[in-house]
């Protein structure tokens, strides 16, 4: 029973973090496209499109920083207090966001969205919590379910916003705030109190000296970062530009794109719920297979017609979900000595960095042809698959040599 409550709390946190990130997508465009200029959509007389772009970017920026910092902080201060405080803080962030919309304060809205993103970067802490508390096949399945909750949030957020907007533009944010407070209570019930640390380092010292990117000082974790960055660049090229591909290739409008997204998110969620079982194949070998599947889907999208492309978009969710389950479970086993929070934070931070790189590079390549960024993404996936398989052989050799040297 305790494990069920634990997994439920982690999955709800994951679901609400991505709901919080995706919630404004259907809310903000009408606000900034409104013909009547006000202090919100024309702050300081700036163009509304510029303000809109900043409003969309600021939350993921907070997620990037939070992903790098919150995992290591939880290694120092404990999973339970970090999860409870970040959940309550994110709830407060949603409440402030709602208030900023009421008083039409653009600066307050931006600050609130940044803080909310920063605190909702606690996905690394949730993964570390499962890695700490669970073992073996149950841990793999639980982390797979956690991934499914993250994927589901990208689908539920816009749906929740669309379903509740009729009651007022602030209602979706209040619902998210109340839900996060309930999850904080569930975390308090599910997780036992942890023994206070005897270390005297301040939170600032921990954030400065133990953020996730510090793990790159270790050779194996540098290799993990490089491979993961390549693969997630391929994934990000798909996520960020398949809607534009649908517009250019099929003339799709927002509603049609939303239905394709439902198919993609549904595939990833179902795959994650079913994944995580035992396998006789080595984790990195399976990861290389799934990376090939990701590359194949992205490449098919780049080179196919509209119907082949839609099939590739929906089926992309299968190898992507399987890859994440395998690589996270393997990292939890292999690198636990470095702190589960820091390791899971490194994986989350790598994905955020990949999104920034692809957004910048893709914006240039799409000026020539949108398919170029997809082809580059497919090539990144192929290289990651090759490197994962080569790394598997290297690790197998070193793990055999090490005991012989010790003997």
C-alpha cells in the first residue's frame, strides 16, 4: 500500500508539472492577439508578438534551472521536504499568475511563470524518490509510469484550459494550484520523515557546487551527457517542428494539429504504462534499438508525405517512451553513488539544453526548409544509437578487466 501511495504521489507531481507548463498554450494567444491594447499585451509599448514569445519562453527557462538545481538540493536536504515545498511554491506561483491576469500586470505574470517553472523542475526529485524507495522491476515500472504522467500532462494541460476557460481566464490556474496543494499533502503522507542532515553547507553552496552539470567531471557521466544530448536534440527537433511541418505539408490548422498531438501523447502514455518489464537484453543495447526507432520516425517525417508523416508522428511515441524508461532505470543503477537527485537532474537538464539548441538552430534551418532540421535530428538519433552500442561494449570490457586487476 505504501508503494502505491508513493508512486501515485510521484506521478501526480509529474502530471501537474507538465500541465502547469502547457496550461497557457490555448490561453495566451487570444490575450496577445486582442485588438484592444492594454497594459498586459502592450507592456512598455512593445510589440504583442514579442511579449507573447517571452511569455512562452520564461516557464521552460525556469524548468531548465530547476532541473539542474532541485535534484542535487534534494540529495542534501531530502526528497520529502523538497517535494512538499516545491509543490506548495508552484501552487503559489499559479495563484500569482491568476492574480497577474486579473490586474493585467505583465511583469508580475512573467515573474510568476518563471518561479512556477523553476519549482516545477522537481521532476528530477520525483524520479530520485522512486529510485531511492523502490528496487528491481518495480522501480523500472514505476519510472515508466512516471514518464507516462509527464507525457499525459502535455495533453491534459491544454484540454483543462479549454474546458474551464468559459468560467474565466484565471480558473485553470486556480485548479492547478489547488491540485498541487493536494499533492503536497499526499507527499507528506506517503514519504516518511527523513533524518536531518548534519552537514552545515548552505543551500547556496549546494546549488553552486553540486548542481547537476558538475557531474560532467566524471568520464562516464560526460559520455552519458554527450549521447543523451545527441538523442534529445533529435527528439526536440521532432517536438518543436512537427507542427510547422503539418502546416506546410498539409495546411493543417490548430484544431487538426491538436488531434495529431492527442494521438502522439496517447501513444507515449500507453507505452509508458506498459513498459518497464524485465528483459534478457542489456539496457544499453535496448536503448540503442529504441534510439534507432526515434531516428527512423524523425527521418520518415522529414522524407514522407502527409499521411506517412502523421503515422510517423503517432508511432514516434513508442520508441521515445521505451528509450526514456530504459535509460533512466540504467542510470539509477549505474550512477547511484553520485546521488539520484543529481543524476536524474542531469538527464532533465540535458533535455532542456537540447530544446534550446534545437530552437536556435532550427529557426535558421527552417528559413531554407523545415525538413532540414528534421533530417539533422534523425542524424543525431542515428549517431546516438551507434554510440550507445559502442559504449556498451566499452563498459563490458572495462567491467571484466577491473575485477582481474583487483585480483
